[in-house]
């Protein structure tokens, strides 16, 4: 009984956090974002508000196999000690858990880019949030239509 | 109990000039079990993934990645690196159980 109450409260808190997150994100980025995704983003960036732009997601518009979808993130940045990208966080809005990856960058890279392959359970938006060395945040999203889901169902 | 971590493979360009930004491409074989799937008895197959990757050059951090179950099996990770001087890149993959695979890759500069 006690446990059920605690869980219920946690669920409510998470949902509330999600709603708050939703309202604080810039309009286009927050469009139709799941509460779980907004909460996952909030967990990383706190109450700060990201701007649109500078971070770019490259994904195929249609993925026949959601088990392995190529993803490239790039950020416009000189990648110097004074001005570089610290991290890029990637989320899949409608996966069972929205977290996909965090890339941590350094000026030693010379260019802000990372490539990997991801799983997408269904057609959805992939969202990237970049954290710059001056504390600024940028967000962007890209839709992928998935023919066969990739969460091992 | 953790699934075996395969031998990692790393590719650099054949010729590297000083100051050039190269792409480092890595691949490691691993099942990346999500923890969402069930076996034939209906029990959840426990999560077992490579959860982190780090790359340093002569002890200095270059790039790292936190991986979640949404990363495909046999994780492919590629990133740029500005080759200012010759030296060694050290790469480490770590699974949920804390087991690691390490690989040292020499960076040699063309004359």
C-alpha cells in the first residue's frame, strides 16, 4: 500500500516535470514531445532553455530497419579552447526509454561531429541538445519514418 | 554472465598530415541487450550493454560517449581528431558489469 502510494507520487512528479519541460522548451522543439522525453532533457539541462539551431542531426528520412539507423550529429563551432562544444545529448522521442547517447567533445577533435547507429522502435522524432563551452544550449530535431521497429519486439 | 565483448576494430586514414582533422572509426562486437526483450518463458532478458566509450590521446581526453540501449548491436562510433603530432590514442569500451576492452592505436604522421 505504502509502495503503491510512493510510486504513484513519483509518477505524478515525473509527469509534472515533463509538463514543465514541455512549456520551457522553444515552441518548434517542444512540438508534440512526449513527457518522458521532456523529463529526460530536463534531467540533463535543468531549467535552462535551449535555442534552435547550430546543432544538426543527419538521419535517413525513411529507415526500413529500425534496428540500425545511421546517425550523425554536427555542431557549428571553431572547437578552440575558448569556444567549443562540450557535449551533445541525443533522445528518441517515442522509444521505450528516450535516452540514446551523450557525446562528450573536446577541442582536440578539431571539428564537432559524431557518428553512430541507433535503434528506433517506431516512426518518431530524434532530438539533439548541444551544450557549448560558454554554457549556451542548442536544440534540433529530425523525423525518421520507421518501417520495421527496432526494439526487439 | 555478461555477454562477451568482441575484439574492437579501429580505422584511421592511411596517410595523416600534421594538423589534419582525421576521422577515427571504431567498431566492437556486442549484443547490446536492451532489457526490454522477453525470452520464450516470458521472462525479461536482463539489460547488458556497452555503456561507455572513451578516447584519449597521450593521456588527454579527446572524445567520449555514454551509450544507452537505443544504440544498435555491435556499436559503431566515429569521431574527428586533429592530428597535431605523433602519439598514441587509447580507447576503452566498458560494459554494464564494468568489464573493459582497451585498444592502443598509434598515430603516425606522413613526412
